[in-house]
């Protein structure tokens, strides 16, 4: 899997052949949903599946938590090791990178080092990411109201509502940033 800030590009291999490719949102709920539906649709057990991704700091933690919740093994590999194995030369797209990571995992399957989060870190990260996702949804909702209602409201009413929404948006932005910093601190303490 190729993990970025907002999405996860998935490439599933069956043997050496590409079995499935898909881009999903990088949230815990989306990743969990994908893993659960994949296992169910294709009649795989959790022991049949190994997820491999490059370790990219905080962006990998929704994937870590999702794999832990679903019970799927996770291998987080150093990007340097993948790049210098001949298995990953930066592609032109996340999809190409996901394919290269999957092929790296297949080639070096015997060198797997499973990633395990300490229980305390799992609990803290789960709560923080859940709270952060809630704030992100609220922020998008309020941003949508700023743009969607401008044409349909009395200009004075809109200015007043806009001022109130901007206060909320600023507070949500601060809260999201604080949570990101707390997540990063937990990650750094765990390394």
C-alpha cells in the first residue's frame, strides 16, 4: 500500500499477478472497511493477508490502527530499503508506487518484520485519530456552508453568519493541528 496524506493506493498481488488495485481514503474507517470487505468478498482469513507499506510517519498511523483492529499483519518498511532494493524507483503515480511496494513485499517476504503498536499507544492514537476525524468532518461541513449559502442569503445575514463560521473554522483548525502534534509526539516516543 502506498500511503499519502489523504489516500491509500492499494495493490493486491496473488502470486506475482496483480489481483486488485484501488484508491481509498486514508481514514481509519475507510481502511478498516476496505480490509473487512476484501477479506469477506474473497474468502480470505486474516492470516492469509500481509499488508506492506513504507513507513511515512504520521500518515501511516490510520493504516496501523486499522490493521490492528481488523487483525491483519502489517509490515512497515523503511522507504530507503525499498528504494535501494531495486524494488522501488519512484514512479510517476501513487498507483505505480503501490505496485512496486507490493512487488517488494513479495520478493522479500522472508525478511518480514511485523509492526506492532504498544497497547498504550494504540489506545491513545485511536482516541486522537477518532477526535481528529470528527473535527475534519465538521470543518468541511462549515467550509461548505460558507460557499454554498453565499448566493442564497441576504448579504448582511451572510456576513454575520460567515464571521461566526470563520471563528469555528479557526478553532477547528487549531484543534486539528494540536491533535496532529500529539499524534506525532506519541509516534516519536514509540520509535
